C-alpha cells in the first residue's frame, strides 16, 4: 500500500485528496502537487475510517487542533468524550489525545472509531504509562514500539520529539533559560537522555519511525522539545538549533514518502512571530507549520486563549498552517467543557482572520454575507453565519429591545435602521 505523498508524487488522485481539495475549493491536482512537494500534508491513517480528510498547508485554509485527554487528577472518560463531541460541533479540524493517566488506549481507540476530525497523539506520554517502570528503565525498543502501537490504533499524526539530542542536553544545562524546557514530551526525552547517557532513540532510530509511518500512512509531526516557554526564551540558539535539525529530518522523511508537519512556538513577543514563520519556511522547505498560540505575553493566566489568538492570527497570516488552540485554563488546570468552547472559538477567530489576510479563496464570503444581514437587520441570518451561533442568539435573547429592528445598545438611535430609513425616503424619529 502507498501513502498520500507517494500517490501524489505519481500523479494519483486518491479519494482523500479529492475530498480535501473539494473542502478547500481547489482542484485535486493542485492539492496533490502541494502534497508531493511536502508543502501540504493530508493526515489520514488507513485505519481511521470515520475521517473527513483535511489538508494542512500554508496556502490552504488555516486548520485548528484541540488538545484533550485524561489526567491523573481528572480521569473522567465521559467528560473527555463530551469535549471531543463539542470540539467537532464547533469546527475543530483535529483532536490531539494528550492523556497522561490510566489505560489511554480505550480513549484513543474510541475517538478514532467515532471522530471525523484528524486524530493526533504524543507516544512519549504513553510509554511512561504503558510500561509502568521508572523513566530511566524504559528501553530504546520500547520508545519505538509505542509509536507502532499508536499507528496501529489508527491515529493520523504523531508528535515525536526527534530533534532534541544528547548534544542539546549539555547546551541546555549550560545556557540559562528562564523556563528551561516546557514541552512535556520533550522533557521526558531530555530527562531520559540525561539519566541514561544514551542518544534520543527517536533521533537515532529515525528510519525505523519512518518505516512505521509509511506502513500506516501516519503523518509525522516533528515535535519542538525546545520551544520557548516564555517570551524571554524565544528565538534563542536552543530553539533554532532544534529547528535546523527538524529541517534535515523533514528532507529525510520526504525521501521515504512520509508526510511531515513541523511544530513551533510557544511563547514569543508579537514582533518575533512573523520572523519565526519565515525562518521555519526557509529552514524546513515550507513544510506545514503547527504552532501553539503563539502566546504573546506571559502575564495573562485565565485569558491565554486571547493572548494565543492574537499570536495565532499573526502567525497564520505570516505562514503558519495549523493552530493549536489554547484555553483560558492554560497553565492553570485541565480545561473544562466551557474552557474548551472558549479556546476553540478564539482559535477559529484567529484562523479565519488570518485566512482573510492571506487571501484564501472564499474566506471573505461569510463576512460579506454577514455585512448584508446586518444592513438588513436580519438577525436569524446573522446568527447562522456566526462562529458561535448559540452565544450570539443567547446574548440577543437576554436583552430584548422595545423594537425588533434595534438592539438594546442603540435603540431608536440605531445607525443602520436610521440610514436605511433615509435611503428609503423616510423620516427618522429618534424619540420613538
């Protein structure tokens, strides 16, 4: 069997490419060309039969990912499944299972079986849980085996921290960073290397990982173990050294027909964001860039969905293809269902605003229809076009105006109503 990239290189239009291209409003041949060059990825594990195929790439619609999963303190499977269903309802393109407690395979297999969104995982977390032994005792074979297990379970993309090496261990020990390593998977691999003295098996045995990805058509999401965890650490030599290495690994993966996504920051000041997108494009040959936020200030706990939406808009407008949502609970707790909702909506706003800025075909269509509905004071159409129709409708119902053609903000002074009246030849009465 072949991968989406291998098919695209041979000019074969798969069903997945055809469906994803229709969603983008482009020809299947155009999308296949992007996939063949590695400038777009179409994560689609052969075992994920519930999938609605979506492609990720700089020139395509910006996609969003939602992180979910069970933790040791909050191990409620039904609640996490409810979050999955809500995420799909709100338009999430991908779900990442970041479970860090219990039998993670139950949740992972359940969402693969039932969810149309792309499914991603971080195998390093599961290695710690599955083998139930001290971190330093996990073997190189076991780190690799867990990648195979996740591929067999049907996940579409896997975050694997291949870019951090023993060389980086000494650099990070010697170069002070305000927040060190904040990547959970990256910190596990870092600690394992530091305790065992061994090389990162994900780097050392990269070809074996490519074999697994090729067999199941898993997209490799090259994890940024050294992403900045605060704005002071952004764009330092540790982050950039790893990014250069990820670019080299990307080229090796493409030679084997394995699709690649590159993961990126993290926290960084707003003036660093666009420059980082350009660096990634150059160093990784325009592989799709997947960013967490970026979070553009460190002092907004409880509001990091907003700081991330600000950074995400700039990032996507400058070339990021895939935004990982951030919720108000970031840095504070496992997100609740309402936190998930707020994080998704903020991320979708960022993605859509960026698509308008970068001229994605059709991106302005809904905005133009919304403008017409506002001019016509057509509330039902406004609700139907809203990113979050339920909230828009609820706000309107909670504060009912005296006149249906106004709202409780402006009443008879409503600019739209009064201008419509004048243009229709009527007389404005602001004392109605």
